[in-house]
């Protein structure tokens, strides 16, 4: 993400949400203040990346890219696992 897109993303996050009573050591929740999908998950739209789940963007901006383990078929017909960067 470029600097402008990152700034737009963080402008939609309220970092002063409630502190979970069962896990106060986590501190204040970060609340997504923009649009959500029908399941209630925050959605961030950018021209470069399209629509992405807001919690995934937040993780990647504060930690590192999310890597998934996926299955892919190879020419010999056997399945192999491979890292997939989202």
C-alpha cells in the first residue's frame, strides 16, 4: 500500500474502543468505523488492491504479510503444499 492508502485506512480506525473485560492486558480494541460486509466484517476499498477485509489489512500494516498454506497440483498429479501470500 502506498502512504496515501495507508493514511486513508488508519483514518477509518478508532483505536480507543472498549477494553475486553476477559483480556484487559490486550488494551483498547480497534474499531473499524467504515463500511462492513453483510457478515459484519470491515471492508477496506482501494483502487490498487480492490476490496479487502479490514482486519487483514491492519495485521499486515502492523506485523507482516499474511502467508497461507495452500494446496496446488503439479504435473505428476500429486498435491503439494505451497506458501501463498495474500
